[in-house]
C-alpha cells in the first residue's frame, strides 16, 4: 500500500510518501480502507510518535471496514454493518495512524460515520470534537448559563469548543484575530475578542470556564480571566496541573489532559453533526502524496479548522 511515514531522525522534513506493507489486524482490531485522514499540528514531535519505528501519522480517520479480528464483538460489527461499514474515529496515539491506504483501529475508537458528511469532512472531526467534548463536559461540566472563553477559537479544537459550548446553552466568547471575527461568530460565538486590538491581559472580564488552546503566555493570561471557583482547561499544554508553586492559593481548578478515543462520545457527536447542531471545519484538503507539504502548512499556524489528506481517488 501507499502512505506517508516519518523517517529518522524525525520531523516534517523526513515525512516520506512511499509504498510499504499493509497492516494485518490482530484478533481485537478492525482493518479500514482509508478514504481520508486528518493531521494534527505538531504530532510529528510527540513522544508517542518518536517511540515507534517509521511511524504513520494522522490519527483522525474516515473510511470503510474491510475485515476484523475473530475476537471483535459481533454486536459492534452489526452496528457498523448497518451503517454500510462506513466509520470514522480517533486511533490511539501509541499506534500507527491513518495516513495510508489501510489502517488498524480498535472497535472502541470508532463510530458509524455521520450520514450527512462525506469522508473528507468526517475525518476533520474526531480528535478536535472529542477534545472539545471532554474539556467542556468531562473536565468542566459546562451547562446553560455558564460563561465560557475559548482561546484559539478558529483553530482545530477551538471551532468545536465554540460550537459545543453554544449547543450546551453557554454564553460563548471567542479569542481570535481580526480576520477570524466573523468566522467565529458564525460558529456560535456571541462575542469575539480580537487579540490584535485587545490583548487578553488587558481584558477585565471574568469567565466561569476558559478553554485554552494557544499555550505559552496565553495560558497564564487565561488563568487571570477565570472567576474564583472556575475552571481553566489547558488544551495546548496538556501536562499543566494545579500547583501551589505555579498558582499559589488559587481557588481555580486548573487541568490539562490528553484526549482519549471514546466510541460513545463520538456517537453523540455524530448525532449533533447529522442534526446540524455541529459542523466540521476543513482548512484544506490535499492528496495523500502531498502529506509532507500538508504538515508544513499546518506548522505555519493560523489555519481555520483541520487539514485533511484525501487518500483515495
């Protein structure tokens, strides 16, 4: 099969499109014919990526089931059969991704592809939407009336966080550049703060929840914008945790996390997509053979939504 792999010593410059052997499913795995995969900016530098030999990147997948192992639950497979074997999902970061003609996934990582989406748009969903879902509803318990600030609101996770928070009935404020103001409002942001005109540190307004998708100094400035007993969720720096040294005497819950594949949550996201309450945002669609160039574009930053690789056709 054809695909892209990261050759030693790693990094974007060593992403190579070539032909290599197709994977064979273990008794617990599902083999997918990949139609589209989406990249995540910076994934080539993750420790999980570097731990594998010639890793295949892109853990967002959308495709068609070809075969599966003997120990895969038949009830799960019936669900996928009823959906025409078309699935999408988030492949675990400790295993090869989907930037190839075929990929392996666990049943718990997949859900039936939303009927309203073609594969390219479906591939833009899993990682971003699951990250936003887990930030808002697992770590922050966002509900109607809560005031939420999303930094990096036009980015891959930000676009989903704005939409999901609005769907939950929260008052949503997005932080973005001047050129993203109308776009963020179209997603459900009631107000948008243009950081090029009004830096976050100059804002006096306080929020119940801050979903921080930028990192660096924006994380510390975001902390200053959280109400007492509020929540700061760090997406850009998943290893941030509350410590007296970092945030002495704070009554704010501060947490970072790494998204986990979740079939049930992804199923709920699928329903929102099909009913029109949520929409994917694709910054660009590129052929698989241009995978390295896609990563180069992603590294430039300031893309709206996800970059998707079209694998077939």
